[in-house]
């Protein structure tokens, strides 16, 4: 394990290097002591979703394990930062062609998730990462901590998400489906 590269709700994310392959990875470390049973269930749901995903626009789960004190989630390292920073650095000025490529990748990842009944429920620029620093980045959707697997006609009404990005249906607690993403 090396430097801290991020902070989450239940812990931090550190840069790691695999001993044999020398590949860089991101290690999400969550302290169980800071979590209640409901939080632990959300993390297990996140792991279940990540384990079933195999798409070029979804962050790749490499491994996970836990001990008495911590839960560790090892993912591919995404060195390009998040979409919010990418857009901020360009002061919102980005060509239509580049933006359409970014939107296509997000839509492709979402379509994959929705095909398997996964509703992300917290889609925002901070949860959309760039594989590397580039003018034509590969986009990866991540952070499935609030996601839910739903049947084709199932609806939910619980209020999950980030207030500034959440769909109106979620705010007023009306039944919703995958379209909130």
C-alpha cells in the first residue's frame, strides 16, 4: 500500500501495487467500527454488483476481503481523476465531439447496468472516473454503495442519492425505477 488517493464515507482509498505483477490498484479500506449493520449490508450489495459487472465503462473489481476490523475492496486504479475535475479544468469548454464521446460511454455503462437490473442511484460527476489523463478519456462508472438490483417492473421509493444530483421522484419519495439514473 502506498499513498492515500481518496476519502469515502466509511474510510479511505489508497494506491497499491501488486507484488507480482507490479500493476497499480486502488484499495478501498473501510473500518467496520465506523459502520452499523445497515452500512455493512450496503457494502456487501456494492460488492455483489461489482462482482457481476464486466464492462469497459464500469470500474473493475479485482478482489475483496475482510478481517475483524476492516473490509478491503481492490479495484483497478483510475488515474485520470473524476469527470467533475475534468470539466472544471476546461471551465466547461469542451467540444461537442468530445462530450458526445463521454456521454456515449456513460450511457453504454448505464445500459449495461440497467440490463442486469442495477439502478445506480448516485450517478454524479464524482462517481464517473477517467481511466487516465487524456483529452479522449475512457470513462468508468464507480461507487455502487447506494445501488440496488431491481426487477423489470419493480419500483423503489427510498430516498438515496446526492441531493444536488438526485431525480425529482427520489426527492419527493415517489416510486421510481432505473430511469432516475
